[in-house]
């Protein structure tokens, strides 16, 4: 395995890029263990598909050397092929508790709706929220899970200290799968373009952005509206151009592209600078090439 230490700039870039994704994973109940499983899968897929190594030379041992993923794990992950990565059991703790509440005998009323159950085992015994969670796993205490569910609106507690499941609270809002699909496409393609540019792979992809600090909320609101309008006009222009292209089938019509625009703003902590977290030059305004 490689003993090379990553540069501070690479470490900083990784932390900045991955943090919003970690926030998404945590909000959807995916723990570090599940993320590590997915990351190992990504490492193996990159070694197999993206490094230009011939299939005959791409042994499990070579992939282990390149990625740091244990050889036994490499063999297991390669065997999965294009199948969805199976996450280790016990990670979706919340989902298992809800499933038990909704399906196992004794936890529903005659109409099949989840019962309101006493919060504490001292009051409800084997039909309390404590017992419900313990029946799935004794590694996680019921109280932290309950606090998180209360914050997310998944459960409610009534005046008698009974916990009720708000069934719609555990179901993602309408369209979330579509939003995640676009996140994968948009963020994924942006990351591919940026990575190719950093690695110097071929002609640089267009990747430009404008950074400003020291603006008021009112100014940011005005710029946000203008950026949305400008971005929409750019998308419409490219769409019209592509629509004007000949549509006849061709043997070399095997390309796809993504063109996008985004805008993001947030407050700056006193004495801090937005660019400092990402290692960018600190300036009132700067267009990065």
C-alpha cells in the first residue's frame, strides 16, 4: 500500500467537498459504517474502470495495492458487479424499528395502525418504546433515537407519555428520489470535470465561478435572483442550440453532456473568510480561472 501522504490542499479539498454529502447521509440515517462500505465500492470501481489498466493485469492483489482495500473485500466487491452495494445489517436502525412497529404482531391496533406505546419500559414493559428499540438492537439506547425522531417529526409524545408514530414522517417527501438522481448527475459530472482538470486529462473542461465576500443579505438576494435568471437563459440558449442539431442516427452518436449553473451563499463567521475554509485566495471579489 502507498505510504505517500496527501498534500494539505488535497486533504482540505476532500473535507470541503465531502462535508455536504456527509450531512445528507446523516440526515437520511446512513452511518459511517455504511459510508465506508460505499467508499470501498467506489475505490474498487475506480481501480477497475478508470485507471486504464488492462484486465489481465488487474488482479485482486493489484487493486488492493492501489486502493488499500483488503484483498478479500476486493474479491467480494468485484463479485457484486453492477449490483447495488449491500449495506451491512443493522445500519438502518430507524428503518428496522419502524418496520417492526408497522408489521410485527402486538404493535398495531385492530385496523393495522401502529399503536401509541408507553415511552418507558417501567410503564409499558414489553410493549414500550424502550422494548421496541431493544427488540431490534441493544447497541443503541432508545432515548437518543427518540430525541432524533422528535426533531425530525417522525414521532410524537402525548400527555400520557406515549409515543405515536407519524407514519408520513418516515417517508421521504414527494420527489426526493428524483432530487437525489439529479444530485448524482449534477454533482457527479461537476466533480468529474473538476477532477479531470486537476489531473490534466485532455483539454480542460469549462469550469468557472465567481466568489464575493462582504455583501449584505439584501445584496445577496438581488444577486441570487439575477444569477438564477442568467443561468436559466444560458441553459435555454444551449438547449436551443442542441435542438437545432440534426437528429439522424449516427454510429458515432455515443456522447452525452451536462451543462449547469448554480448559486450558493451563506453568512461568514466574524473574523473568518469564506475562502479560508477552501484554501482560496482571500479577496473582495475574484473570478477563478
